[in-house]
């Protein structure tokens, strides 16, 4: 009963991910709730112009970042165009590195150059290839990004985190066994089969960037969760320049979509198991996080932390419909005055 005494029905949908069997809750009524900080794109973080204290900016990077050991690595820091890769000062695993995109201290969401992402990913792949040479057993690899502190980023300067370990993460462990079991039972790769179903259904399919196929997750575990699947490819060793550029283009498309929602933070992840018998295809996952702005509500509540169920407000079919235009080359978003100021100062 509403406050006036009228009977109302609030629709809640519980979906189960067909791959992981994890459930999520779509709380349709909360979509109409006013969420602070999303009427417009929030202004840049307070330190967006503070390149003087940033260890990743070019005038500090060689003096304030760690070096790779000479044994096994071609350079003390891997340099590729504007991207520089070096060990993570605060490692998460046996082989942990950071790959920065260039000398732009702060890059507002949706305004990155795809070539900067291509080069940073290519640098990450070069690092993982060299790690394989010195530690062949470190087969559980990941490439991730935390954009802004609301997504867990400690520095606003754009960068990727790269990790290789002998021990799998929880998702790697599960997906490795699930993909192998599925192939043994059905003789097809699980993400390819999932993709065939989603393309036939159509309502959650978004589009392509080269060979990467983009869609909205059926049972999202984050807000506006997007997947990019590269069918039939199970190793980053198969990511040539073309595939990396197509991946970069799709990532920037996704950023532009998130920007249209006035969101400024997100997480990205690419996991792999680097063994010849791997049946786990490459899949990039991107999710929006709470905006990095004063007094904005966190996107994880007791449901996520205590029940393990994601509670999101927007059905994936609507997410896909909103995202599709950003895979059209004619769709463009204007650069904000904040970004224009930052670009002018860099020049």
C-alpha cells in the first residue's frame, strides 16, 4: 500500500547467469529514484591538474617508478610509443605491473584516443610474454583498469594493472573448470555458444568492433555491465595489432556510452588461463561504478556484500538499446570545457 492507501505492485526480477549460476536482482522501481550526482557529468577530481605530484607523469616516471629486473626482461621499463610499463610498487601477485597510457595526467571518460589503449594493451601483452619466459608456471593472467578512486583507482593518471600468477583467482578457477567441462560435454566453446544465443535473441546484443562482439550481460553483476567476447581466441598471445586496436575502439565506445549516462568511473577486466588446453575464450567485462563526486552513494550495499546478489536498476535489454548508438561511427560526444582546459594546459 502506498502512503495514500492505494495498492501498488513493485516489479523485481531475479536472473541467474547461465554460466556462473550466480543470481542478480533487477529492481525496476528504483530506476525512478533520484540518484545524487548523475544529473550532469561530475567535474574532474580535485587533483586532475596536479601533475606535479603524479609519479606517472613523464617528468617523474623515470625517477619515481620501479624498474624491471635485467634478468628476463628486454628493458628496465617497457616503452611503446607513449605507453610505459613498470613493476607495480604495491604488487598483487608474483608478477604485477602497471602500464600507463601516456603523459595525459587526467583523461575524462569517453575522450581517450583508441591508439593509447592499443599501445597500453600491447605493452601489457609484451610484459606477459616476457614473464612466460622466466616463469612458465605463471599461467593465470589478468589485465584490469580502475578508472578514478570510486572504482578503486589510487591515481587519476590512466593506467592498466597486469598480473600473472601460479595461483588462480576465484573467477579464473571457476571459469577454467567450467569452460573445460562445457567443451567436454558439448564439443563447443562456452562463450562462443553463449554469444550465438545472444545474437539470435538480439535484445542484449550491441555490436562489433572488429572481431570483438559486444553485448549487455544477461544477469549483470555490476551497473550497465558490458561484455566483449573474441570468439575462438583463448590467449592474449593471439592479440595482434589489429585485434588490439579493435578492442581499444570498443572500450572507448563503452566509455562514451557511460559518459552519456553522466557516469565517470568504471572497472574493466580481461582474464585468461595461458595453457595449451585452455577452453576459456577472451572476454572483456566493463561495469560502471558510483560517480567520483562528493556525497554520492556507493554502488555496493548489503545485498552485494552479504547476500552475494547484485541489485541493479536497469534491465540489460535497455542497457543494450542505450549502448548500441555508440558503436555507430557517426555518434559523437562533445568534449567538456574541463577537458578542453586540461588539453590546453598540456599544450
